[in-house]
C-alpha cells in the first residue's frame, strides 16, 4: 500500500518498517533453515502431533535409560498433554524420572498466584489434563510436577536449575502475539534490561502482561474464547529468559490458525524466526541455542489483503 505510508503504533515492539515488510514477504520455499547455533525451522502440516511424539519419546527414554528428564511445558495444552498421558498409560511407561515445570501462571492485581482450585488456571490445567491422567502406578510424586505458587515465584528458576543439573533438558514453547515465551513480554518493566546479554540472565518473576498478551489470552478456551479481556487476570508468574538460555534443547510449534484460516500468530512467527534477535521480540532468543521450530502450513501461508485481486469498482 505505497500510496499510504505510516509508522506502526508507538506502543508496539518491533517497529522497524523495513524489517516488517521483509518478513511479511518471505516465501514458503524460503522458510526452512538451520543456523550456526543448531536452531532449525521446518514447515509441516501440524506441529502439535510432533510435539506429542517428541515428549512421549523423551519420557519413554527416561524410563528405559533410568535417567532424570526435566522439561518446561507451555500452558494450556489439554489435548496434547492428555494424548501424551494416554500413550504413557498404554505402553506402561514409568515416569519416576520425569520432572515437569509449568512455565507460567496467572496472578491477581496484588500478585497472588491463582490457586490450583481455579479452573481457568494454568497450573490447574497442567495437573488435571496431564499429571492426573497418568495412571497412579506410573506417576512420579506430585512434587515433581512443578507449578507456580506464592512461595516459589522468585525461586522457580533456581529450582529448575537444581532439578535439571543446570537447566531443563528441553523447553517446549509456542510464541505469543507480542513475541513472548511464557509471560516474558517485550518492553515490560519487570524484564527491563540494558542489553541482550543482561536480558538472558533474568530469571522467574511476577510480571504485568502487555495489553496484546491480555488480548491473546482472551481468545483461549479456558477463559471462554470470546475476546473477554476482562476474564484475563492482570498479572502473571513466569519463567525468565535465563531458563530459555540454560535449556539444553528447545522445541517450538507455531500452529495457531482458525478454521477459516485467520491467525494472530502468522506475523509474529515471521518476526521471531526471520527478524533480529532482540529484547523487542523475546521469543527470538531461542535462535541463539540448539532447537527446532515446527511451523504449520497454515502459518506458512502467504500474506494477503481483502483488496487482492478485486477490481477497483468492486471496492466501493
């Protein structure tokens, strides 16, 4: 739209107009790569199935090899986690060596973390759609399914490092609308840093999510999937960039597409994977480390606008 040029709204991160135009126009055939850090991007039909298989495989190996396995998991993902639990039960995989960490949780305006009885809570989902679906004789002690509480917010990164011998074996994640992993939002006071190097040292904490994160969460099923921004709590407890940096592997999926093809994730996926690695897009730091991002064909579709292919007389 060269006849109407403007700068993005001042409150948005990643406001480099040239970069935004460049990533919008990346073609499907140019999307896959492996960088010098061992981070790869691959386009597939549906990444969620691959996440389920990867998680089940790693849990199975922890049983077979009798080795501790520490993972950080996103919320909420009831279908994926219940599928993993079903496969664990079917193949009688003992999870004694598994330590699972939920990456975030809601909190109220005073910083009180949502209790595990709160049905829309992230910890509630992580336990009830995953841990408690595993047969009792195959589960580890419930203390090995780690969730945020009022007592551990600022110790969560320390607990993860102690449990995982320096960090998680793998972080499973999916980028959010402003480019966050968990509630590591851009341009927040709680994650303010003077450099990328300093940013990577910041651990778990209580944060105030950005408006774009509140809007994104209002589209999810646990708060009604109706744009009810008033149903999304105003604060959150979250892991930090330090936990991403310390992980030995990273597994990310970009696949949020509606049945009609609309997706709020299509643009931020491109910014994260093809824009600069920066604090303005916190999820981009995964590209500094070993890992893979599976992008769905739905997310990889080219951009378009409602005027494309329409004669002028049809626009008025």
